C-alpha cells in the first residue's frame, strides 16, 4: 500500500514539472510530420553514404519531393595512430567522425539550424591487417549510428520548439 501511494505521489509530481513527450501525437504529431518533411542531401564518401542512409531511416522521410526542409551534412572522418610498440609501430588508432549539418527551409532558402555532432572510437591495431581494416570499418558504422542519432535528436528538438512557437 505504501509503495502504491509513493508511486502515485511521484507520478503526480512528474505531471507538474512541465515535461512532455517529444514525439507526442505519434506519426501524426508535429515532430514526426516535420521530420518526415526533411530531405537529406547527398553526402560524399562511404561514410557519407552510411550517414545519409541512417538519417533517412531515422527521420522517416516519406516523400522527398514534398519536402519543406533540406538537411545538408558535411563529414570529417579522421584516423590517427598512437601508442608505440617496441618496434615503433603504432598499437592503437582513434577514429573520429564529426558532422556539420545545416537544416534549410526550402520555401525561404534560409538556414534555420546550423550545428555539429560527433563521436570517436578507439581501435586496437593487431598483427592481421584484415582484422585492423575490419575494426576500422566497424568503428565507422558504429560512429555513423551515434552521430545520426545525435542529429535526429537535435532536429526533433528543433521541430518540437518550432511547433510550440506556432
């Protein structure tokens, strides 16, 4: 009984704090419809292809020809070797993926959001060159997941704030 009353009190307190679900209204909500109206421009390179695919998936782009916004993304993908073994060969690498992205309102041609996102990963260099290349590729795939999530979350926040302003 005590547990139920504590839970009820906690739920009551949360309802008064002003938090609201970001994707309120589901697929018909303001955030989902705004994200669905974003076309993702082409992004250079293999990492760019991965990033574009993940962004299109996360944003739920329904009809690119009816887009209200365009998302332009520029990637900076770097691998830096560090750590030395006795033979002076590198023992580790750090792969860094940074994205600068701009959300452009197509009707006005103005940039409404200009931001960056990024992440990095450590890679052990092993004696097998194949294994090292595979680890670098896996790191790129994981980093594009992380950065795409960051971009989608920031766009959803933008959509939520602009929907409240209307």
